[in-house]
């Protein structure tokens, strides 16, 4: 066997490895960044109220973060495709740390607003570029599995982050919280410095950095439908997060918070194996089952008179969300070339951000004129409509591919 054959075999062996040190580091960075976000997200409105006693302004301070992250998404995707992903992630983590330190020194609402926007922009870059970087260390045939494992860090952060943030504030105060989050962000940057970046990736980025700015550099048209479908899961999340507690009070259902705890545990467990199912089973069956299960969960929430039925709905909702979002996100990345993974990632996240934002707005309007039952029924119908759109699109793609194959054969 020649030396070149040995090199090729070694390269193929390395490519097939999922649990590399780089991949583990990136999961850790994702966990750190998401934990910091969840720690501050639950208490920032209270901090704003301490500076200026205005509920309206507290809402603006809380929500502007998501707006800034959303606006930054397409540019973050473009940057991920054009420039060195490793150093973009390091820079984003450093800016996150600096923006949180800025909270520490914010003595007025305008200053806090500035650092909140800066934090949102940096988080938009970090969350987009980090997963684009992670895909460079995930074998293509195991992409669904890899993305599923990658999301475990974010799920764990959503479980521990909010309560940890509240605990630190109650026990030690806001200033200590901000210092802890800043140190976590800098720790994430330090881990990234230890990451060995693929040499061939540097060469590709040097070429792409000289490319022109186009719509294709900002939006992956191949993944728009998947982003919309994925956004419908987020739409339901936004509605549930905003109105479930109110629904529980209206129906005299105690301990409604258990719904979120059960859901987080189910999503965590699902992430351990759903990616492998996606890779082996295929996209269509997973997405269809996920949308149906999610639609049923919305109906159950809408009519639930007891906590027991809400918990059943929580399990179903988490199964649908976990399977659907992982499969749609991995398919969005598979649809593009390796040089456009960043824009595919940002396009998918844009759909999620919009769905998460529109859910409470539209849901609030429906519940105001009708009731919570109608609101959740509308969510269920939208999920089923999304299933129709998804299957029509998949059929169109299949016919398009079959037509190209037939034309080539002729």
C-alpha cells in the first residue's frame, strides 16, 4: 500500500469520528454561552426596573436582545462562510463578556440598552457561527446525530441557567452575576483558542473572503421552507411560554411550572438518540410524525382541565419539537455546499427567531378576542398546515430530482 493510500485511509478514519476533542470543546462552548444567556435573561427586566421603575421599559430592555440577534443572523451566516469561524467565535465570546460587564456599569437605561443590543449582536454571531464550526467536525453521514448531541448543551443550559441566575442574584446580587457570566464567556473563548482549525478551511475562506456580497450570501434559499416549518415549532414554544402560566391560573391548575421541567427532561433524553434515528430513517417520516404529535399537544393544552393532561401534552410537545427541529436543521445544512453552512444555519435560526417572536404577539391577540382554547387550537391547525406545505415541497423536490436524472439519462 502506498503512502498516499495510508494518508487517505487515515483521513477517512478521522472524518468518521464524531466525538473528537474539537467537537466536545464546541459542545462545552455552546453550554457556556447558553448558560450565560439563560442566567441573565430571566433577571434582566428586574435589573432594568431597579434602574428605572418602568414595566414598559423593562419589556423593551428584555426584548431588544432578541431583535438584535435576529437582525444579525443573516450577516453572521455570511461571516461564518467568508471568514475564519474559530476566530469569529472567539471574538463573539469576548464581546459577550464585555457587554455583560457593561451591564455592571450601566447606571441609566440608554447605557443598559446599548450593552443589551451589543450582547444580542454578539450572541447572534456566536450561536450561528459556533454550530457552523461544529459541522466541520461532524461526519456528513452522521450530521443529524451530531447536531442532536450538540444541542444537549443548550438544553442543559435552559434547565440550569434560569434558576442559577435567580439564585446568584438573590444570594450575591446582580454585580456578582455579571462577573460570573463574563468569566464564563472568557472561558468559552479560551477553550476555542485550544481548538485546532482545519488547514483546508483557511484556504477556502481566503477565497470566499474575496467574493461579492449577494442575496445568496445572506439567505440560503434551499432552506427557507425548512426554516418556516421549524419556525412553527418555535411559534408554539412562544405561545406556551407566554400563556401557560396564565392558563393555569384561569383554570385553577397548580404547579404548572412542572410542564416546563418535564419538557426539558424529555428534550434532553431525546437529544441522546434522535439524531441517529434522523440519519437512518430520513427526513419526511420524522418531520410528519413531529408535526402531528406537536399538533396533538396543542389541542391537549387547549382543553386540559388538570395538571396530568398538561404533563402528557408536555411530553408530546417535546417529542415533536426535539425530532422536528433536529431533522429540519440538519437537512437545511445538507442541502447546501460546505462553503455555505454558515448561511444555511443562520437562515434556519431566522425562522426560529421569527416564530418565537410572533407566537406571543399573535397568540395574545387571539386569546384577547376569544380564549386560550381557541388560541391553542389555532396553533394546532397551523402545525397541520405546515405539514401539508412540507409534503408538497418534498414532493416538488423529488419530482425535480427525478426529472433531472431522467433528462441526464436521455
